[in-house]
C-alpha cells in the first residue's frame, strides 16, 4: 500500500524542521516540553462521536459547555464557541447571523477569501475599505481610521463592519476608535482576529479586539496558539448579538460529526494559555529581542516587526535575492521553514512553541547566507495597483452567471468571473463581478514571472481568464 501523505509527513517529523510557520504548537514541540505528550499519545483513541458522556457541540450541556465556559473566562468574553471547521465557519456564522440577504456590510479589502465567499452564500453586499500597503515590502499595513469613519458615514444603512486585526504581517491600528464610532451609528463590529489569538499574553503586544470593543471575534487558535489545525474559537461580548441565530447558523455550516480530537486540542490550548501562557510569551519575546539585536548588526538584512513583534518580516533586498529564493535556501540548505515569502522577503510566525534553539538556527542561517550568497542583483520595486475595481454585479450574481474563458488581455474591461489574488499579500485585486483593468493584468503577469503565486484563477499559466459574458441579474 502506497502511503503518500503518511510517508511525506513522517519525513517532515523525522527531519526535525525548524518551524517559523503555523500551526503554533511547532510540530508538537510545546506539548513535549510542557508534559502533555502522555495525553496526546492516545489522541487517536479519543476519536469518537456523540455518545453517553461526550456531550454535543451543537447543543452543549455537559463537558463541552463547561470547556467553552472556561475558554470564555480565560479569553475574557461573554460566550465562546469552539469551531472545528476553522475560522472560515466562524466568519460565515458571524456575518450571516448579523446580515440578511441584500444587506450591506463594510469590510477591509484585504479580507480573507472566506469573507467574500460568505457574501455569495448569504447574498450580502460588501462595501470595501482599501488597506495601506508598504510598497517596499508588500506588507499589509491595515486600514486608516479616517477611511473607516468616512466609509461608515457614507453607508449608514450597513448592518455591520468587519475588519481584519491584526493583519497577516502583524500590523495593527486604532480599532477601539472604529468600534466606538460604528456602535454610535448602530453597526455591529466583527473582527477577524485569526492571527491574534495570542495577543492577550503580554502588554508588549497590541490590545486584543475584545479589549477594544468588538462584538464578535474569530480567532484561529491553531495559528498562534497550540491547538490542532482547523480548530478555532469565536468569542462574543455585549448585548448586540442574536446568539440564538448565531448558534443556528453555526449548526448549519459546521460538520454534524465534529472532531473530538480538534475540540480536545482547543482545551489543551486554553490550559496552556491560562497556566503557562504569560511565562512562555515573556520567554518568546526575550528570544526575539536577542535575535533582533544580533541580526541588526548585519547590514545586509533588515527586519520589520514594529506592532505585533511575534511576526517578523525579513527583507532580502539588500542580499540581492528575492524572498522566494531566501525561502528556498532556508528550507533546503538549513532545514528552516518560514510562513510565506514574497518578492521582497520572508515572513516568520513565532509562537510560544518556539525556543531559543530555533532562533539560533535562524541566526546562523542568515549570517551564512549573507556571507556566501549575497550578490549585487537589484530587486526593483513593483508598483501595486491601488484602485478598487468597479463593481457591476454582486458576488452572488457573479457566481451564478455563465462564464467563459478568454485570452488574458482580451479580458480587459470585461466583468471578472473568478478571483484574482496575488499571494502574498493576499488581497483580492479583482473579485467576481468586478471590471478587469489593464493595470491589474500587467501587474499579475509581471509578478508571476518573478515567482509570485496568483490564486483564484483556474489557468495557472495565466494564459486565459474567466469572464462573465452576460451580466443578467438572478
């Protein structure tokens, strides 16, 4: 029997890869360190279903209810839901519990694709706020407060505003001001805090979304805390949320056979967070400080991480190599895996699962690369398209319209039938139902030649793109 997945995953484990990527438990290292290995040795035997004594995630009144109540206390929310379909189902549930079909919602343009997919599912009309982008690094900087307030004032009929905080790269902004202003206009605030589940562990980190007044917060616990991939949490606070409706929608969109292994890993993450989290975070931040001090002595390597300092972006421009090349060198030559790379550098996600040895390995690798691989190649800036395209159809109308493939330059000025998402930074340049511009096509073709992945387009060679020929309404 060919064991393709098992063999490859076994090789990763046996190679002891140094992980600066998600999930936050770092190949289980934190479980071993803290003495949870004896529990996890039998995790496969805990794969069960709703039987006597195991409770029911969709109507909890026993062990799951008590576990979620503990999580709510630890994360300082009114109520907490365990999610076993990832943060995607939390985002879907949050939006559709607040918005009816045809309702309007304000959202940052650099939202996760699951947000746009929810607009299709729920027939909801988005109004976008464009984010700031550092053109030297392609790092998402978050939105401007004045842009959010102006968008609220121009769309007072919107039911809610959904914001990503922090950004993938750890950038934050004054969320409290936006929450207060949105509430004054009768809007509910939903925050996609997928990359911020750890923020409450230190006052050196940005304030959490709950602390700043958000009504619903979705966290990918598996990304920056030690739970298993696909396990997340949804927190609510205040009295603005119809909890019965939220519960009903989550029951519809989550699996009817929820994984007890994923729920168990969420409980482990809560336990670690409460008992050891602050100590481990202090240790992590100390290791990051040492790493930064050592690397900052190297004139060929520049580090960016001024908001959430557990996210580190390393620019490779001064080395004369692209981020894609640095990513490959680190993995192949030094057994280090980063979270992502773009044309300008690589992103590290550091968690309480990392230890000093991880950073020492990275320091050695970067010093060795600067000595042996630096060259004089110029890494030029690529101008990012900053305009939001004109919307001709709603996401749902676009999804249900007939589409056809055309040569990519023949798509200019046509209605897009698929997503155009350069990754990274992961912003949807063009969404289904929006007009394709020459600026966007030129950009994605240049970036693709330099190694960037373009998500959403079926033709990976970028020779053809799907458009909507007939723009009839549903």
